[in-house]
């Protein structure tokens, strides 16, 4: 770099830096209201964000995270939930009003992206190689916590005064149970594309996680079809089964369309742009019809992975490359949506943690009899971390449904994600 | 054939989704932004590929998709749905400006500075004068100008002349990126359109204030001067601060630069207008600072942003196409066409004079003027300002402006692409293939 341009730029920056506040102040004095509070907050927000990125990438912070056991995407990303909470606070007001409305599509989009990733792991060829009895094990370890969490959650909501005759009561209990029934893998990282599509096998435990997530997506599909939002007036009155078929149809249609567009030797930025467009289209159609974007994109992703072609490695690479940044953006917006002031949500946290652990304990006890010895690759019942998909499910529900219990469920799931991971870490350190 | 079938499937899906939900229902809003984004991105890409096969710039395909799918043609994207993409367009402007600023390293453009300054001054002032005169002469055939007295007519025509002299850094950046152009010609054109934009913004502020005063409206020259000073210098200052912040980020943190820059663009796109700053100048200034303080990091940033930028560019140009009023164009087509020809001819003549006076290289003397022909974002914004601020005269004038812009946006990129190919700059930029996206099976790098 030459010294003169740097000097020129430095002078320019200094001159403009001095001139701008002066011009601005004069402008305000002459009567045109320039909202300086917004400017100051914006600058502060950007500096804070930069600080957060710096902290996140600093080796010592990473070491500290390792020491604390914060390796899961959930807890590692909780700083972003905090950022969203702070930015949306009325006294800060950055992530509120029009700004939040404009950014809200990112929630749908991130849900769709996550759905596409989960669907992309639904490779029937890999599933064929699973040992016998896996399906039974999955069913046991999904249904047991599902039932226990659902019953306990319903009991707590009854205690809060929610009438069980209300149509949304069952729906809310199912949302909580579905979110509570899934657990996350040990590392929170997905297998690298090379491992995934070069003939190498990912480990068994990761496959079980995938199946667990798939079971949860299936639950969400049923939920989204049979418990339609009451506040949207559709042109046609359709039954839940028809909505389920529409969900499947839209997913398959978008999957085939994306397949036709993505195949044919496209690469680089074009391939990434088309992937982005396919996910946006799928989640946009889903959101437009009040179907869960996670489910529609899951189906599209499953189509894409099971159809032949040279697109799979590149698509997996693009999907996983943007997963983490999108997830952090999603968590920031989820934080902005989170109502932390309602104590009833916080009281649901221990109920969810304990009932979930109870469900796994119950499954552990039943497993030797039903599945057989040596089959289970699950972590200990009290240390099964909450999956990213659980958060996606409750945020998905929050975007579709309205009702007093929805914020409680969000608090319960986000709160229990932290609690369970800390418990899991304490156990690991022992 | 495959592209056409995919286009038909996309249109079918969009139409089917829209038929299930009542227009204007509660569910409108959040989801339709994504739906519009996905549809526009995929369909514009497919149309651009079809056009590329017959040698037309992809950018024209993006704009044409917007025109065809927009509310004034097939109405696949109603006005409300298009409006939901405002944020994407805002982010696109910021990314384009940041990348344009990032290309303008003083070290690299210093040898071209005299030519850029001459092209800017001759191009903007000369074209504005020529178009003002033309509009003044044509005023008897323009009904919206018939009621104005002589002074008001002159200043009103001058304002329209300045608006019509606006150029488009976005189109130039889009074409440079599409053709992988690199070289003296590309740098000169980019530098010229960036400087011209700054000049047009300042000039339009003053001339529109004088036009408003001549028309009998309330206008204070002092207020206008302060307003422009704030917009120009405030934007430059704010941008310089963001540029410093970004430089520090790129040097010290590095990780997640794409996300940080995208967030920065979102923030600027959302907040610049309410605080009366120009997002384009803010991010141009930021890009300039980054380019000149951390040149090495800038090239890495531009490469990193390529993946993020392409979809945003596509949607930006398609949205710009959707906002073009075809119904209005039909009514003003003859005069709009005349003005397009006049503008093109005057820019050619002025370009030749400017580049000859500075003894610019042959390719710039021959083709330099083509970079000043396309119009898009700034010209559209000025047309909107005219429409909102000048009553009935403004509505008629903005229709004419939009007609001229529509033609310039659709046709002129073709000429600029030819110029980039002829100058030898096209394809000169060595692209580093993104190593994180694996190649197709059996393909080696």
C-alpha cells in the first residue's frame, strides 16, 4: 500500500468525520428531525456485533467454551439469542417495528434451510445399512419422552388454568412433546461432505440422531396439517388429511423443480444462488399456506438426496456451509420474539427437563426387553441434549399459531436447552 | 427446453399458492417476501440463461423477468409482493456500492483520474444541459408542461434534465461481474459512474429546489443546501466510519465476514433513509476506505461476497424491472424514445470530447461513453421524487422519466456488454473457484 493514498484517505476520513456531525447538528437545529438516537444505537449495535464475532472466533474463548462444554450449536449460539433479546427491548428498539417485520422472513428461511439439511440426510441407501431393530429403538426412544413430556406439560398447563376443552390445549401439549422428544448428537457438528457422499459411513450415533430428527419432522407435519391456524381465512375449507397431502405434494414438487434446476454442471456462486432460491421458494410457499417450512423443505431435501446426479456433494456443501451463520441469524430473531417476562414459561423448564429425563429413563428400562441388549447408543437419560430441531419446532409453532401457551413453550424449550447441556457437561467432566 | 419447462412449473406453483389464500389476508407479508424472493431468483436466472444463449447480457434477462412477471404484465408478482422485496433491493444497493467502492483503490485509479473527472463533468453537466434544452423545445408536445410559465418551465425542464443524466453504478457493476471484466476501461467506467452519481445527487437537490420555488412552492435554498450537505457529507462520514470498522474486522477477526457485511448492509438499508442518508454513498464510502486501508483484505472480501451478492443482484434487477410501468411507457413511447436517442447521442459526443481532451487510451475514447448509458436505481429514485413532490406536473414528468429509464435499463446494458467485449476487458478477471463448493463428479480443478 502506498503512503500517499493512505494519507489522502486519512485526511478525507478526518475531514468528513468532522464535517458530518457539524452538518447534522446544523440540520437538526434548522428543524429537520434526524433521529440521532437511532444512529447511535445502530453504531453501538454494530460494534457490539463485531465484538461478539471477535469473541466467538478468539482461540481463548473457544478453549473456554470447550472447558465449559459449550459445544452444541444451541448453547454456543445463545449469545445471539441474548443479542436478539437486547436489540428488541423497548428501551433499545433496534430490532423492533418495521426492522423486525422486514427481517422476519429470515425466520421462515432459516427453518426451511434446516429442514432441507435434515431432509438431505434421509438417504434411503444409508438407512438400509442400519442394524435390525433400529426402527423399534427409535420408536421407543421417541415415543416414551413424547408421551411423558406431553402428559406432564398438559398437567402444568392445566394447573395454569388452561381449559382442556379448548381446541388449542391438545395442540400446545403436542408441540411441547414433539420438541421435548428429540435429542442432539454429542458434537453438534454434521459430518463433512467428503464423509457423507464419498461412500464413507457416518457413525451410527449420527444416523440415530437423523432418524430422531426425521421422526420429529413427521410429528410437525401432522401437527401443521391437523391443527390449522384459526386466524387465517383460506379460500377453501380442507380437511387435515388433504393438508397433509398438500404438504407432501408441495415438498415433492419443489424438490423435483430444484433437482431440474440444480443439475447440469452448475457450480460456484451460481449453484449457491440457485440453492438459496430453491429453499426460499419452498419455505415461501410453505409459509404462504401456513404449513411448516421445516417440513416442506425436508421433503424437498429428501427428494434431492435420493435422486441421481452430480449435485449432491455440492448441495450438501452449500447447505452445511451456510447452516451456522443462518442458524445464528435465526437465533437472533428468535431472541427478539422471545417473551422472557412470563414466569409460567420458566416454571415449565424444570417440568420439561424432568419429564424428558423420565421419558428416557422409561425407554432405557424398556429397551433391553423390547430391543435387546447392546443395541442402545443413547447418552445417559439425564444428559441427552436438546436438539436444534426442538428450537426450530417451537419457533415454527410460534410463527403459525397464536395463543397464551405458545410463549411458555418457547421459554420452556430454550431454557431447558441450556439446563440440559450444563447437566450433560457436568456428567462428561466427571 | 428444460429451462422453459422449469419456468412454467415455477409460474404454476406461484399461481396455485396464491389461489389458496385471499388477497390481502393476514398471512400476507412475511411469507410472500420469501415466496417472491425464491420465485424471482429462480425465474430470472432461467430467463437470463435463455437470453445468454442468444448473446444478450444476463442482466437484461433479470430485468426482463421482472417486467414480464410484474404487476404491469403477467401479474405473477403483484405490486404488494414486489414491494416486500424492498429490503432485498436495499441490501443489493449496499452490496453493489460496497463492491464498487472496494474496486476503487486510489493507487489503481490515480492514472485514470483526469479521464474519469472529464467524463463525469462532461457527461453529467453536458447531458443535463442537452436534455434540458430538448425538453424545453419539446414542451408544446408534452401536456404536463403546458401550464407552466417560462421560468418555471425552464427550471422544471432542468430538473428533469439532471434526473435523466443519472447513470447506474449497479448496472455497471453487474455487467463487470457477469463478464469478469478487469482493466483500464472497466476501472474508468466504474469510476465515472460512481463520481457521476455523487454529482447528480448534489445537482438534483439544488435544481429541484429552484424548480419548486419557480413553481410557487415553499423552498428555502439554505435548508436545501444543509439537507444536501448532510446527505452527502453525512453519508460519506458514516460510510468512512463503517469502512474503518470493516477494515478492523477483516484484519483482526476474519471469520464470518460474509455474515458481518450482510448484517451491515441490512442495517444501512433499513436505517439510512430514515436518517436522510444515502445508502449508496454510505457503502461506497465504506468500500473506498476498505479498499485503500486494507487492499489485501478487500480482494478476499470481494471474493467472499460473490456468493452472497449474486442472488441479491438478480433479485434487485428483477425487482427494478417489475417496477417499470409498461402502461405508462405505451403513452409516452415516442417522446421517450426520442429522448433516449438524444441522451445516447449527447453522451457519445460528450464522451468523445472528454476522452480526447485527456488523451485517454484508444479503447476508452471509443467505448468510454457506453458506461454512462444504462440507468436504474438512482434514476428511478429521482423519478419517484419528481412524482411525489410536483403534483400533476410531477406525475406526468415521472411517467416520461420512467419511460426513458425503462428503455435505458433494458437496452443499454447490451451496448455496454459489447463495449466490454470489444475493449478486451471481458474475461480478464481471473476467478478463484470457491474451494468450499466441490466440483461435479469427475471434474478436476
